């Protein structure tokens, strides 16, 4: 329910629109004997996977190359539950009356071990653990009453409690994903001062905080991921964007922070990048909506470790592709997801997010983790909301999607309360669980946690894009350790473990594909290695024998040099010249996808090496854009 993204017009800013939580509970206690699907146990879960995790096409895989489907839930609280007004000590001022005191929720009611054991019952294997920056820095001990059921935690700071939650979770076999949810410790979203990674501080500070968190848990291999930022969205005045190169460019900020975490803090983490959650003003007639992961099709990320990227998106029935989720003031006439028919919903979720995983063999292909979705439970009698949940779960099952339910833990009082959680505890420590027999969500949940591909995932062709739209793009760790290879030029280099196979004529984009990770880098800025005149009258940069192109440098649109490295596999056989000066020239089926929309592109065929690039050398030609590639089998 994190996505309570109440996008209010500035006028409505002060009139908060609360999500109605129906309060007509009629449940009496039901014995919690009913078993759920696929209950786990610590030894079984711990034996089921080996860290670190990485990606293979659309799947997350473990260290042995076996599928590790992220079957996760959000254990919220450490990022704050305060609703932003009134005393933080009064539970009434916390979302749904549930006060977490900057700790994972429920520690006043149930022992940590019991809460974590309940996650096994739910069939989960991983936990998204939100935190706030305020929590990290708060040196005050947590209130005794808030850890009543966990006296061992008395006197600890919120961060030390977070540490302990991570220790217990990972000892129990769970994978943990750190999620930077908020800066200040409060219930997220809407105009809360946490809209953008640099809303209330510099981007540098945001990156530093991430390095701190990544290093803090680097010794625990079951801390597997860094979920960089929650629901990047508009603040009162400004929209975030995907690729404009300014200080609101979320694509660029995530790219940089991800690379820094991998190179400076922990090379093993998955880097989780969420799409843009909201732009524009929610007023009929003005542009507004949820780009989600749509922009990834034209501009994807290429991390220094290209198999560490996971994309994510959030879906709630009461929001919509262009609906803020508000009710009353600030509401537009756009449909909510729960207003869409089943087919429309499937089509919309695919277009906004799932295509990134499902359209394989593209530069953007990556796992998509639906890291938040959820719905009210027992008290929720709204047929639309219930139908939405069933349909949405059907879609997650049908597409074998990675997921994280929001939230796992809540409070109840005589079986009444927030109701969105899957597990609730009352003040006396009595549990109300999903499988008690009176929760309509149980069947859908059983289906959700029981399916999906398991076992070894075969290696797949992999692709990454290079972009010089705004800055250097040096994605090779080997090259980063070497001095500047073309001073004053803008440089793009494939990650180690990939090589270049495609270039755009204009726009300076490139396409990389998987290749053995070798060294032997060598810059070519003249025709010294040309063995035959494969493009008469053109200037040709060609790699020395047994090397393949892995990067390029430009000055404006002009090619300045190419970077070659050892191919690692034989380069020889037939040569082929791929001209793309008058249009696209790419292999049938367009493997790798459109890596430079609106520009002419040349690309070698799968199995071929790109070993040379030619441009027009005539004195009267206006530019030195690449026109032809030399491809060798
Ligand atoms: C916070 O909760 C209190 C008590 O429920 C309520 O009076 C107040 O309006 C809420 N504030 C916001 C910003 O939602
Ligand atoms: C968080 O928000 C507060 C209040 O806006 C601000 O003073 C602070 O610099 C922000 N950053 C951190 C890291 O706390
Ligand atoms: C964040 O970026 C915006 C956009 O350029 C800038 O105006 C603002 O000053 C930055 N915020 C901080 C705290 O540096
Ligand atoms: C988390 O996000 C907040 C903004 O909401 C930002 O101020 C802070 O630096 C981030 N922390 C980390 C560790 O990324
Ligand atoms: C709805 O949102 C989508 C995605 O952000 C956007 O492309 C579209 O233009 C929006 N429609 C309206 C009417 O604002
Ligand atoms: C890329 O590598 C060159 C050395 O080849 C180095 O000078 C440059 O700083 C690197 N760029 C980045 C962004 O790391
Ligand atoms: C990338 O592709 C190469 C060559 O096809 C393959 O050897 C490698 O295993 C692939 N990497 C991943 C992470 O799938």
C-alpha cells in the first residue's frame, strides 16, 4: 500500500485523501491450522539456493545457475509509518493506526523468530526490507514498549534492530533486498518531501548513503539486492524524467548509483531500478500518468556488471495508468486498474512493465520484480477490488513474474484492523493469518507461491545498449582502471564480458552482446590494421588480428577511435560489410532490439565479430558518422 500515491493538486495539498479502510469486520477467531501451499522451513530454504544472485535473460538465478524466483513480501516499518501530522508517539497518527517506531512492524507483539517463521508458512523466499535515512541516523534507543515481545532488542537503535532483523531473516534462509523507501521516517508517498532521490539533499549524499548501506551488509551474502529508490514521482513543481541528462534524470541517477554500489561497495548485489511512478498534475485535461517501465524500451540501463540489473514496478487496484489513486479532491476521470477488464488489465500491465521480461532477446530484457502490490483482506467487500486482485495474481502466475506483496505484517484488534497484511498480531500477541480460513485472498496466494520455472536456466544471448547522449559511458571495469584512451572525446565501452556488435549512424548509440571476458585492450585511431580495402574511399578503423571491437569514441557525431580487445574466440572466415548509411541494416528478427530509435543502425549477425568501422573520408563530406561495419564470422 506504499503506493498510496495521492497525487494532489497543489490546491488540494493540505486536504489529505485517505484510503477508506472499511471497518466492518465480523471475523471471530479461527484456529490457524489450515496449511498454505508450499510452506518452507529454514533448512529447506537455506539449502535451496546459493548466493550471490544474478540475472539470465528474464530470470534471476542463484550462484549455481538455478532459477531463484523472487517470491517476496514487504516487511515494512523501518521506513516509517507516521502520517506526517501530530505526535509520532500516538499510534493514531500512524498509517492505519500501526506504529512501528522505525522498526520492521510487529516487534511489540510477536517475537522476531515467530514473525519470520510466518514468512516460511507463506511460502516466501525473500523479503523487501524498506528503510529510511532518518532511521539510519537516529541514535536514540527504540522505546521499550515497542519491543515488548522482543526484550533482547531493548536499548538498541533502529538501525541495530534493522541489523538484527536482517540477521534473523538471512539465518532463516531468506534473501533480503534493501529498499531505500524514504528519507524522513514516515508513511510514503504523495507530496511528502521524499519524491525524488535529491528532493531534500544532494545526489552525492544519496549515493554516499547507499554505499554505506551496501558496505554495512557486504559480509552477509544473503543480502542480495539494493532497491535504489521507491516510487520516484513528481513533487509540487517538477517531474522526474528518463534520459534528459539533467538533475531530474532518474535513468542517469540510477545508472550512476548502481555502478558505484557494484564497483565501490559490493559487486554481488542485484541492483533494482523502479520505473517512474508518476508525472504531471492529476487534473483532467492536463498530461499526467505513470510511465512505469515504458521508457525502458528505448533507453535501458547497462551496469558495469550487466547481469545484475532487475527492473521493478508497483501496481495497486485503486490507482491506474493515469489515475493517482485519490478519491474526491484531486481525482481525475481516468480509470483505475480495478476498473479495467481482465483483458485490458493484462494488456496494460504488459505494456507498462511485464514486456521488459517477456519480450526476450532485447537490450532491455531483464527480470521484472513487481515489488509492491496488495489489497485489503477480510474487511474488503468491494467486488472490483477483489476481482482486480484475482486477475492480477492470475497475470503474475501466467507470466511467472517475480513479486513482493505489500505488506506482510499488520496489527489487528479482535480480528479487525488494516487488513492488507497477510499476517496480523494483536496487542496480546494473538496471530491472525492468511490461512486461518476466513481470508478471501488465500486461494489466490496459494496459486501465486506454488508455480513457476525451477531448476537450471540455460544461458541466453544477452544484449546491452551504450549511450553517449549526455556523458561518457565507460562500462568496463578493466578500462576504468586504465588511463584516458582518447582525451577530449566522448567514450563508450561495453561491460567486461560483452563486446560491441552494433552502432547507430547518428545518435552515438551502440549495442553490446555477451562474449568471453578478456583483456588486451587496444585503441585504433588510424588504418594501420586494415588488411583489405573493404570500403573504398572510406576511412576504416579496424582491429588487429584476433581482436574485436568493444568500444568507440566520438567528437560530436564524428567517430574518433575504436577500442578493440582480445576476441577470446577465433575471428576469421568470411568477411561481410554491413552498410547502414542509407537505412537500417540489421539481422533478421532484430535481435538485441531497437537500440537507437529513429537513427540508422548497423549490426553484425549473431556469431559474427564486429572488427571494423568505416566513415566517409571525403573532404567535402559534412561529418564522420559511421557508415559501415566489417563483420567477420
Ligand atoms: C494523521 O492521522 C490523524 C489521526 O488519525 C489525523 O487526524 C490526521 O489528519 C492525519 N494526517 C494526515 C496528514 O493524514
Ligand atoms: C532528509 O530530510 C530532512 C528534512 O527535509 C533534511 O534536513 C535532510 O537533509 C534530508 N536528508 C537526510 C539524509 O536526512
Ligand atoms: C536536485 O536537483 C534539482 C534539479 O536540478 C535541483 O534544482 C535541486 O537543487 C537538487 N536538490 C538538491 C538538494 O541539491
Ligand atoms: C533514500 O532516499 C532518500 C530520499 O527519500 C534520500 O534522501 C536518501 O539519501 C536515500 N538513502 C539511501 C541510502 O539511498
Ligand atoms: C497516461 O499515461 C501514459 C503513461 O505515462 C501517457 O503516455 C499518456 O499520455 C497518459 N494519458 C493522458 C491522457 O495523460
Ligand atoms: C573510462 O575509462 C577511462 C580510461 O580508459 C577513464 O579515463 C575514464 O575516467 C573512465 N570513465 C568512467 C566514467 O569511469
Ligand atoms: C551472455 O552471453 C554469452 C554468450 O552468448 C554467454 O556465454 C553468457 O553466459 C551470457 N551471460 C548471461 C549472464 O547470460
